[in-house]
């Protein structure tokens, strides 16, 4: 009787072993999700991962390894890092070992941060699964599939309190004939208004003399002119940091703005709000050092698209003899002075 029980147990173990032996990881399903896709240097990203055993057999050994390059820093406590993290010349490896019963799952998370600007894949995953007896392990690797953009860090700068403004703070240029787009409404004629201000159509409708009322103030349009023409990488990165800080300050003050650049920031039409700022932060994060036109051509493009009361903020790597004439020309068309940021903040 004992012999038959032994034989039956042996056959059962062999059958279960044969069923559990697979050359791939089909019983396992692994999903990843990052809580953010746009961060700044040092900001913590939480990467969640879920491992599901979709088989009717237990998986007694699973090793999950996450490989991050040297731009990532693991932001966990010291005890957790000592247990799960190893570092080498290729980057950082986070290893987690576990077992899974049939139709169960394990959910974990790891917090990481990026230390410099750029576009990143969130590492690569290495998975090892063993059979029932641990004789024939299966190993596979694949990209995590989550991406994140790290924008430039903030620059330490201050903007003048009086720069830019809301409706009514800026006088528009006056001409011989009034601009019909500035028409606010109508009021009764008092005898002091010039004849050209009388609205004969409204006078006929109301059967009394009526004059037009114009608003000769307008909101100030802010245009950021970002010059990225430089071979100095530190100056290039500083320009991107300043651009981010200026955009966020204008957002804070509720001042609409547009952006013109001769580099990979390209152009952004006038706007305000998260849907306006977020695309620019992403462009700042992925921008390369390519420069497509000169600073002088960039300024000419800005002037061609100039509105009635533009004010300019110029961000440039340096202010040398080449840039000064271009800045002077731009200043002549600015309604509220010219604000220039280079290595240090200065007004022109």
C-alpha cells in the first residue's frame, strides 16, 4: 500500500512539474504605471507594478528586477534600499523576489527621481520564473513602457512688478481716425464731442444725438523671445531654466504670453493656463541644442507678427556686440521697455 501511495505521489509530482515547466512567462502578467509623465529635477515619480499569476498552479519563485540608468535616484528608506537595491557601472537594479498562489496578484511600488533634464524611458524589466521543482527557470526582459519628461529646473530670478498688466493699464497708440475695434458702446451727445464721434445710425434709431464711446486702453501683450544660439551648454541650459521660470511667473500673474524661439522650443501662440504652459514645459524638457535661424531673423519674425501693444522679454545666452543692435531694434517697438535675461538679469 505504501508503495502504491509513493508511486501515485511520484506520478502526481511529475505531472505537476511537466505542467509547470514552460519556456516563457505566459502564466504571469506584469503591468506598470507611473503617476506622472512631466516632472522637474528631483521630483519624485511613483512607479507602481502589478504581477498576476493567471495560472491554476502556484508560481513558487518569481524574481522581478528593474534596471534604471544613472540619471535615476531611488528615493526609498535606507533599510529598503539595502534589501532590494544594488548599483553598478551600468546603473541601479531594484530586485524583488516573491511567490504567487493561483489567480492572485502582487502590487508594489518604487519611488525614483531624475537628476537632469531630458526624455526618459522608465527603465527595463527582467523577470525570472521557476517551475514547481525549480529545475527549469524561464527568463525574459522587456521595456517597462512608461515614459517621463523631466523639464528644466527653475531659475532664481525676479520680474519687475510693473511689467505686464491687466486690461486698462496700457494706452494704445492714437490715430486721426478711431479704431472701430475699440468701440465700447454709445451715449447721449453733450455738445462737447467732435462731430466725427457722432453715430448717425444710432442717432436715427434713437431719434436723438448719440456718440460713440471708445476704450483707448488695452491689455499688454507679452512676447518671450528665446535665443538658443550658443555653443556653451551651461548657458543653453540656463536659458531653458529662465524660460520655464518666466512662463510660470506670467501664469501666476494671469498675463497672456506668446513665445518665439530659434531653437527646438519653436513657437507658441498667445495663451494662458495649464493647457498653454504644459506643452511648453515638455518642449523645454526634450529640447536639443539645434538652432534653426539667427537671433536677428528671430527678432524680425517677432516684429512681423507684432500686435498693437507688445512688450518683450528676451532670453539669450549672452549680450555681446552681435546681440546689442538686435536688442536695440526690438526695444524701439516695445511699448513697456525691454526686459533681458542672460547670465544675469539686466534691463536694456
